[in-house]
C-alpha cells in the first residue's frame, strides 16, 4: 500500500462475536484479504483471540476474531473460550454480532443477552445468505431480530462468497472513533509465525480426522530453525488418550503423514522457504479440563 495515500483519522477495535460455526473466522479472512485465522466446518475451531488488521486510506480497523460462545462449560477449555469471547464485548469500539441466516438458536439468544452489557454500537450480520434457496426468507428474520435489540445496522452477507462484505466494512469504518494509526499498514495480524504454524497444523489435523476426533487436540511448536534455504520445524500434537493417538497416526502412519504433507505446503507459503516438518503425537491426560495444562500449552 502506498504510504502517501494513508491519512488515518479513525481507528479502533471491532469484535466479531457469535455462537460457534456462524462463520466468524471466514469473515475475518474475507475482510483482511488474507488467511489470518484457520477455518473448519466444525464448531469451536477458533480457540484464541486473533487480531486481523485492515488499513484503509482513512481508517485502521483492528478486527478481533473470537471463539464461538456456547452454553457447555463442563471443561476448563470451554470456560476459557467463553471468557475470551465475553471479555472483548466490553473492550471493543464496535461489535459485529454474527448469526446464521438458516437458523436462530438458543446460543444466539445467549450472545444477545451478553450484548446488553455493552454501550458500543452493534452491527447485526446475517451470514450464509448463499445457503437460502429463497432470499425472501430474510425479511421475516430481519423483522424478528430488529425488535430484539437496537442494532446500528442489520447487514445480510455471505462471508464465503464476499457478498456485501465491502458494505459491512464501510459501515464499520464510519462507526470507529477518532484515533491514530495503531499498527504499520503492512501488518495483517498480531500473531507471530510460530503461532501461525501451529494453527496451520491444527487446521489440517481437524480436516484429516473428520468426525473421528473430539476437540481434545492441540499443537505445540517445540523448535524452529530457519536459514535462507530451509525451515526445520518440530511440533507435538497433544491428545488426551491412547485411542486418539492411534486415530491421528492412522494405519502405518498414513494419516499423520497426510497431515504433515498438507501442513508443510501451507507453511512453505507462509515462511517463503522449503520446510522440513517433524510431527510427534503425545498424550497429556485430561489436558482440556486442567487449568495448569491449558496455561502450559499457551491458553491464557
């Protein structure tokens, strides 16, 4: 981007919140124009608060992708994800509340109640309109939802197909408070390369295990050695039980090899060199319900 064209007058933080699997990470990647948050059709893929930074010629928007807010808080991991999502409601300058055009659920209602705690403008984004066979179904949904809360705007979109997302960005920029540029214009995220590599591996792991594996896996990067020609990476995939380890490794190691190949291809694009990736699968019993274990694995 040409620095001469940049004259930032407004800047601020925009929280993207909603129940699991409404398309928050897909929207973030669409708005930034790069993949900064991993995506999956499975709920609760996002576990962290991830910033995506969009610098326009007149404004800098710092989007915050959050884990989906959900009712089930049986495990420490679930409580951790809900805490992250709840905290940004109070901190953000603008809130984007995402719902799925095809269904309104009890968890949407729960998120809506949380919004009562904020005094900041809230944009209701109705996502996945591409899945509606009859677009006329949108009107009764909008009529129903506009009476539930005093939304600054109600904007139907398709994050997957980038339909109406430019209009959404324009409205967000208008709602931002006056403020200076907070990040360099070429910076897209607050997350470092080590974090991005771990998330790429975790995304390929989720894709490869389909319905076989519950959300009891995480990835920890143990070492990165990089020179101009090659980046050597050692990573551990943590699970809770022996049976999960067997699923990930697969018959004669085939599934783990597939995960490694797919992750390596994407990591090479990220780091700009050839990648030598070593993956190990290890067991840490009940780590998703152990606050100390969560902290040791970077969930803070």
